[in-house]
C-alpha cells in the first residue's frame, strides 16, 4: 500500500467522521421518541462525544449554542491538510 493510497483512506475516514458529526448535530434537534432513532443517536453520540468534549473544555456555549462541532470539523480539516503535506 503506497502513501497515496494510505492518504486517500485516511482522508475518506476523516470525511465520514465529519459527516457523522453533522448528522449527529442535526439529530439532536429532533424530539426524543424512544425508538430506533434514539438508538442510532446514542450510537453516534458514543462516536462523536469524546472528540467534541475535547473542544467543549475550551469553548463554552454562547447563548445556549454549542459551537464545538464547528470547531471539531475545522480541526479535522486542519489535521487532514497537515497529513497531506506530511505524507505527500
């Protein structure tokens, strides 16, 4: 497996994780009904919450709005670009 193939794999995983964060944020606006949707939300939360908690320690909610997902996606993009310059 070459460096380019490795980079493409890591890039796709970062993209998927970014979309999981976005979908989890959108799902948090839906009312909790206690069905399959809540199970999916809980599973996605177990994937997303530990990463977001890193940013929540430094970024408090502003007027009740949590901006940690935005900063987390920006951090993922920064990590992706740094890896691009290091690998290729």
